[in-house]
DNA sequence: GCAAAAGTGTTCTAGGTACACCCATGT
DNA sequence: ACATGGGTGTACCTAGAACACTTTTGC
């Protein structure tokens, strides 16, 4: 009798969101990390995140945390998985819903937050030690991103509105960590008919200007029917 | 100052797990549902699930709920996604971590639970009205299962230890909801070299006996390297 | 001998992979 | 004229898709 009523409050849990925000800088994939300002693990690096409020959806909480760190509203954000080992946080039981997000490097403007000492981008291959199970979360996010690249258009989220085919190919190469054949890449990308020539050209050095393209689809699309992008 | 301490208890949330348990009966994919014994929605059908306890991992909570319904310990269980709209439960804010699970029809033994009036299998194509967002969760589980079938060996979880190639093909056909070519199916399945002839034969009617196979790998494997099973 | 499911190979086609040279520009 | 990255086409090969008949058994 009493058990049912006693159990109720006991079952309430702390729920957080953590976001693995990727961008590309200097030809490498980077992840945004926050240096913790408060114990536990004060000074250690962690993923941006925080508590889910009672009046917002979990997705909204992730978006909000991201905005508080980066000042950016519209990023591509996708739920990854929920991590719920009872001892993953030493203070108390915390269940976290992990997300990953992609942002074009031109749009990033970091903003220090009150409860974080500093925010910085780290190359995903050279991460500092991370608190809790955040290393595992980043590894999982990277795995998901690598898979997703093969059959969706998530890569475009890492590029500015207009980009050249070579820049696009670089994004694929950086994420997949392997070189791709230029002719095969272009052939495949263009025959998908998802890119539109922007009309303009871009010239970086003393060479032939590169044609600029845009991705007119509103968001990320899955290419199951159109033709899979896969291993090239 | 006071804010930080006040916010803390407010941020505690009710967290549940819900499991979409699939099995195959009568050549159709079925889902296990529970008829609610208590308000709200008393008498309505819902996915099996319950609160995550403070001392167990979220995965363990899903396993425990499943055991309480089916009496079965080792099922294939995979986290699907977390559903966290603030108004998905009319009583209060409940965040649920959804799972899907697969079980061989021979191993299912339903057991009525104290807080559920009844448990029953429903064809996934003829579900009754479901409470909360459970209809959406089932749809998502089905989508995941259909994808997963193409590049993993999850299907074997729906079959007994020993099975014929025709039975295996039926499982694929039922899940994908399309007919497959017998010769191409067998060719592809056998060249993956993941099946072992069990030695025995199975005969159902007045026809040639079918060779029995087993799947010796301990669990579900991903076929990325071995060769993708995909659309046949 | 007939009904009913088990079992078996080949051809065609599409798409992935490998590969090398000319083009436009700035200095 | 040369250095630099942009841009283009073909041949080969593998894997998926389509397709029909023989085998084994019970009645």
C-alpha cells in the first residue's frame, strides 16, 4: 500500500542533455568542449550540456544548451542515444540524452557561459581527457556521423551556403578519414541532382576559379531512393 | 544564489522505459501490448514499460520490465530513442527511453503482471489505439527493424535455434513486407558463411525435408565488412 | 503418379572502381 | 612559361536482379 506512494518520489531522476557539436577547421573535424567551472572535475573538459527543464522537450533542451554556448540557432541536431549507467556521474544518478550537431565553421561564435570557464574547439583525434562517459559519447557520435554521411546529406551542414565541389569532397574525406577519387566523387554527386549551381565562382589562389554550388533542399535528406552515396 | 539550489529538485523528472517487443506468429509480425489496469486510460492498450529505478541502468530497466512481462531473460534488446515532449503524459512530465526487442516465438510465455490487466500479441498492422505516443514509438521501432535487417543478423533472433532457409526467408519477407527470390536469397545467405548446417532435417508435410541450420555467432553481428544483406 | 515444398545456375544489367590529361588563372 | 588546383570520360569488374526446372517425400 504504502510502497506505491513511497516509490513515486524516489523514482524521479536528474536528466541532462549533452551535445557533441562538430565543425571543420583547418582540414580537421573538431568538437566543441567546455572547461568546467565548478566541481566535480573543476577545470576538466566536458561536452556542453545541462539539465532538461520540466517545461521543455528534451530536443528543445539540447537546442537551448547549444544556443547558450554558440549563439547559433539553426544547426542540424540529431538525437544520438541515452546513457543511463547509474554511476556515470559520481554525485548522483544522472541520465543523459546525447545529441550530435553539425555547424558550418563560418557561423560559429563562441560565447562563454556563466557555469563554464571556457569553451574551445578540439580536433576529434586529439581530445583532452573528458569527464564522466563523455569520451564514449563522442566516439559514438563520430561513428554515427560516419555512417550517416553515406546515405544522407548531413555533410552540407558543415559547409557555408555556397561551396565548391572540392570543398564538399574535403568534408567527406575528413569525416571518413580516407581519400576519395575526384572524378568518381563529382560524377556521383552531380548525378544525384541535389546540387544547384549558384552561378558564381570562387578563387583562392592562382588557379582556375571553382564553380560554386548550393544545396537547395531545406534540410537533410535521406538518399535511400535517390541513390546511396556510400563508400565511393 | 538561491536559484541554483531551488532549481535542483525542480529538475528531477520521471523517467520510464517502454519496450516494443516483436515476434512472429502466423506469418505476421506481432507486438506485445499490455492492457492498462489503472488510470489514466484504464483499459487502453500500451507498450510494456515502467519507471527506471535509481539503482539500475536504463538498459537494465528495460530488461527487467521485459522479464516481468514475458518471463524471458535473454532477448535481443536495443535502445531506440528517447521521447521527451513535455505533454506526452497528461499526468505529469515523463521522459521515456524506448527500446525494441526481438524474441523467438517458441520462447514466449506471457505472465500477467500486477499493474496490468492483460498482455496480448497484436499484428503490427492491426494495432488497437495506443496510449500516449506509443503508436509513434511502434512505428519508429518498425522502421529501425526494417533498416537493421539489411545489414545485421537481427532476424535470427526471431527464429528458434535451428531453422530452415525457407523459414529464414519468410522472416525477411514478413519484416520487409515484400517477396524475395528464393535462389538469390539462398545464394546470398550461404555465401555470407555465417550459417552452419545443423545436421538434421525438418519435415512439415508430404514434401522433401528441409535442411536445418544454426547461427553459431553468439549475438547479432553487423555485416558491413562481410557483405551487406540489403534489398536482395 | 501427383501434390507440395526443397533445392539448384546462368544471364543480364547497373553501378562502383580505377585511372590521366587538359583548362583557367596569377605571377 | 609555369605552377596550382579545377574540371572531365572510359574501360573493367563485381554484385544485384531476373528467371525455371529437378528432387524428395507422403499419400
